[in-house]
């Protein structure tokens, strides 16, 4: 069995705990054993999973991998700690708030001979696979992708563009590398409203 720990118990972290505690029959998850979860808040137990300290998770010889599901801003530091402790890491996107930090983490994982995997579960859904089939072999002439969400705490989530990083990953996976041609941001503090508009161009313009 491959020992794991979940770090962070928001929506993603709770889903990880649930899936690790009740793996699908004959799935790779059956070979994973959840030794506990780490959180700044005090929970005790969640679905029979016990809360352990960060120090305990880093020191434990029984824990081989960490599933990181904390706020964006803390991803980089948490990844570094677990790689330094000799653990494999799976982290929810984005891995870090800068490309420079992300490259450093990849290099660190290679030096430690550990797996560092950025998870984007949407790319594995049947709906997305169907979308990819529909655009295969076609040239993108023009398109618009519009999505909404709640206002994020920038201190934890990072610059607003990171709230849309998942959709940007969609576009790159579907249409190849993109270049930013313009970006604007509108804020209405009295209405707690913010909007970012970004224009991209594909490699063949």
C-alpha cells in the first residue's frame, strides 16, 4: 500500500478524503492508504480519517505522497516542504503563482526523483473529452469563453487571472500555445464586482 496524506480540507480536499476512503473497485486508488489529513483548523476526524499535524505528515515514513488542496498562494511552499521530505506530490492547479517558481519546483522534483503532478480534473471528464473530439482537426477562427464565479480573496487565491487558469488550460489543450494580445480589468468595489477580459491569439494567428 502507498501511504498518502491530504493537505487542506476545502471542497477539493474533502473530495480527496472521500475518494481515498472509498476507492472505486479495481481502480489504482485501491493501492492508496490514507493516513490522515492536515488542516490549520481543528476537526478531529472526518469520515474516519484522522487529523495529523504537518510535522507528523512530513516526518512519517509511512506517508509516501501528499495531495495538496490548499489555497493557491500556499501551494508553492507546501510542495517544497513535501519534496524536501522525500514525498511525491499531487497538487490542485495552479502549482504556483509564477512560472519561475513552477520551473524551480519541477527541477526540485527531478533532483529528488519524485513525482510532481498538477491535477486538473476537468480535463478528464467525459464532457471535455467530447469537446476535444469536436474541435479536432478544425481551425479556430474566432471564439469567446465566458464564465462567472464568486469574488476571490486575492491574498489567498492570487491575482484574479488565477481564478480562470483552469479555462486557460482548456484553451491551450484544445488549440495549442496562445499569446496574450491584450488584457483589461474592471472593478466596482461598491458592488463587490470584478471582471477581467483577455484576448489571446493562436500560433497561426
